[in-house]
C-alpha cells in the first residue's frame, strides 16, 4: 500500500499494511477529523466558497460525499475536483491543484497532473499515512479539515443550512438509533465487506468475507420487502451509505472482487430500491460507471482488462411507491 512517510511518497507504507498475515483486509483509520460549524468563531466556520472536496468517481467513500453534496444543494457552496481515472503510481492525481492548473512539476516525468499527496504535505510536511478521498480542504487556511467520509457527510448535512436554507435532514434525531444500527451492520459486512472479499489473500479470509456479505444482503432484501428505506419511511444517510456500494456491485464487485454468489439484479427489493435512489435528483450525475469498472478491474487484473458487461440501466421504473413513506425528513 502506497502513501507518505515523513512527507515522502513511498510505494509501501511500513507498519501500516492493510493485509494481515492471516490474509484478511483491515482498513486503516482516517487521519483528519475536523468539523465545520455555523459558529463564525470556530476553527472552520461555514462560509460559501471556502471549502473544496477532492474526490474520485471510482471510490464509494468519495461518492457518499458527492451524493450528500447534491442532496443538500451545496454545488455552489463547496467546489469539487475529481481525480483522473486510472491507478497512477503517485496515488490520486488531479488536473488542477489548489491554486489552479498544475505547473507541470509532477514527480512522474511527462505528467502535468497534481498528486493529492502534495496537499497532505502542504498541510503537514512530516505527514505519514494514507492519502485518501474524499478530502475536505479549507482553501482560506490551506488546511485539511477532514478525510473521513462518514464524518464529512454529517458535516454537509447540517453545517451549511443557514447559508442554503436547505432543511433536508439525513440524520434526524428521532431516527438516529435505527440509522446507527443499520450503519453498524452494513459497514463491516457490505461497505467494507466487498473489499475484505476482493483483497483477501487466503481462501479462509475470502470465504468469511463473501459469505458474511451475502448474508447481510439477504437480510437487507428481506427488510426492504416491507420497508421503503432502511430506517422506515424516510430516506436517511444509512440509505446513501449503502447506495454507493450497491451501485458499484454488479459492474465491479461481482466480477473484479469475486463477490459473485448473486448480483443485486437478482434481488427484487434491493434492485428496485437501488433504482429509486439512483433516480433521486442530482444522484445519477455522481455515478460514472465507466470509471468504476475500469478502476476496479485495474485493481483486480494485472493486465487491466475490463469486462464487457453487465449492461446496467438504473433509469428503469421501480416499484417503491407501493410502500408507505414520506421520503424526506425536514429539520424544523
């Protein structure tokens, strides 16, 4: 696993290996946990145009942030840069840096892109660790605010309401116990479960991950047969955290990560649920199937051959209107 050691880019991070001796994948924790507040005296006050998101369309964690940014109407409040497709040796690489187009001084000869690790080094010249998306950047102080997707979507859910007037609440107080319950189940088994299967280096590790993944998908399918959303009648952050894995499943995880017991298309409730969420205003634009497929097959296939199928059309009708639910929870 590549990253930074004392501010220098290395191909392998010592003492930070995500694949253990037992062949099991263990995700390394994010390093930055700042927050943005409506309080003007806080370290990171909510201001339009001040913050920037660094993302990659292939990444489900970054796509969480893109989805919530769209749902909360923050496109004109928080700017965004998307990484170039592919797996360059310098990690995530962008066409532009925080000050505009790259000056052409990349560490890779002939590459005029901006590697995201430079942002981490600017923030902390001695930084050691992973360089990840999404990364939330304060353009004014030139500091990283946060690089943990679960925390970034909570920030976007509330911090800018006073600026946008958007009162959509994806983590409403009455539903928090149920949202947390689903998040705690889905993250290890599904969101991270596909990686635990795809990156496993022993048969036991793979079998454990893939069977746990499909046991949870079966459980979610049964729940969604009678419940429109995970937490009931309202669409919440739990649904969007699940969505970014589901939308990648059939085109990437099923083949590239050997999560091939069943497709999402084989689950009636889950596939209709996926289509409904994909069709929410602004969401389809956060999904780039070509980059998702090419990115995951590049990870899984040393020859970088991308599978031709499957054909996916999430614009087809869904049946979720038959279930009770108001969909949107507005903060009072």
